[in-house]
C-alpha cells in the first residue's frame, strides 16, 4: 500500500507525523519521494504495522510476459 493511501484511509498527515516523530512538512516530502532513507522507510513500515512495505516506495518496472511479447 502506498503511504498516501494509508494516510488517507487510516489517519491524517499531522497524526502520522506525530506518530513517527517528524514534522508534517517532512511527511509531505516522504509522500513526494524525497529524503527517504532506509531508516525512515523502516520507521514508516513499523508505524503502519507493515501495511506500507519498502517496495511501495519504488516504482515497479512492468515485466513483459511471453504472451504480451507475442502480441507486440
């Protein structure tokens, strides 16, 4: 689950920032993909009870399957 979706469904930016000990502005930076260190990602995963996973912060490349490549 993406962090923005988690916040929209479960909390507010203000409350989430408080939960991880960061400012609202810093959480907005995380939502834009800025300033994300390994430790910050770990804190976010812990604070969301692993609803947000490390892979959720990175775009997943589209893998072309053999069926898709046959139609190209």
